[in-house]
């Protein structure tokens, strides 16, 4: 923990969905190795795999120093009381090591479906998130709690959500964004807000194979209206979306190739204003743990 009471995340962490498909023991073994490799943080998403609180407990209990962050905890899946009390428990049990990232697909005007399951809308994105944060703050405390409390980040993309992140939380955790978004987010939030950026990477010396994996990843997100809106704000248009993602879009979202390509992309995000870069390693088998790639990237990117 830093002198400010905030967790120390270092410059580079790991972001993954792959833990959802792994047995609990394998998840814990992997987390312990990531800590020994020198990564500053482990970030994990939340869909219909493990509950974000349970996943955090698995990772924190298997490690001693590394920061663990929800990236993001979906506010559609639990009310503010449950989130507030669970966050306090994690902060008290593992002081200075947990970061609560918040987001969710219900913060729009339509019903969103996850694997066919309807997640109902709750209103406009920014006002819904603001109300959720205020409701969390109002939950009474009747058990031991960490002091300071675990910091919060918002999975913010648009200007208004980035402004809310800077005003009401530690900062932002944008997902599926190019370096241009990092520079814009820093300008919007100002110098004081923390900015952690997810960066998808494919570590493969074969250009064709690497691009194939990268293209499939980008294509999977183009049906999400909030992701298209984010990309349009950055100058991408129909020509980048129709008939599959354009080469320009794929190269902006995914750093693919050998370690020097990924090192440059991390450096570019940091130069654009990011405080921390979360690497999501993509492979042809999305459910497998990319252990080899995590090890190679650690050797190339970490002190």
C-alpha cells in the first residue's frame, strides 16, 4: 500500500476471463505464480461464471502482496447493499489489496441479454451509476471495515462517465480502447484520477495466426452498442464495422506480434496518461490459461 492508502498496482497487471472455466485450485495456483512473476495486479471480469466476490476471495487468499481488482463487478447482478458489505469484508480481510471496479450492462435504455438471459435496463448510464454509488455510501456499517476502504474504479468509456469516475471514485478502468482513448480519458479526468487501461494482446510470432485471433476478439464486441459508440467518438465508422472489423480497428484495439510490439503498446498507453495497463492475453483457446504467454511477457516487460 502507498502512503496515500491506495493499493500499489505497478505499471503492468494481468486481466483475464479465463479463470471462470478453471477449478478453484488451479485459479489459486495461477494467481500465486502471477504474483511471483512480478505483476502488479490481477483483474478479472464478471459474466455468468464465478461471482465477483467469490473470485476475489480465491485470488486474495492464494496470494500475499499482489493487488486484486474486479474488472468489472456487474451492478446488474447485486444491489448496492450486497456490494458495499462484501467490499468492506474483502477490504478488512485483505487490507490494501482489493480494488472494486464497477460497471454493468443494465445501465442503458434497453434489455441486454447475456447468453440469452435478459438483464433488464435500469435507466440512463451515468445517473444509474451515480445513484448506485450513493446507495453504497449510505449502507450502515455494523462490522469491522478497512480504513481506508477499498478504492473504486468505474468501467468508463464516454466523457460523462469518465467525469463521474473522476468526481466520485478513484478513477477509471476503460475496456476495449485504443491509445487515443487513453489520452482523451486523461484530459477529461484531469491529472489526479487513477487510470487503469485494459489492453488486449496476442503474443505470437506468426502474423497470420496472430491477426486471426485478434480479429475474432474485436468482432465479438462490435454488436455491443456502447462499444460502437465509444469507437465512433474516436473516429471509427461504418467502414470499420461492416463486414467484420477493419485492419485499422483490429490493430488499434489489439497489440499482436512479438514482445517488442506489446512493450511499445504498453509504453504508448503510459505516455498517453495511463497509470497502469492490464494485459488481456488472447489465444485461439479462450478458455485456457495463457501461462506461457504470461511468463514470456513478465520476462520482457517487468523489472
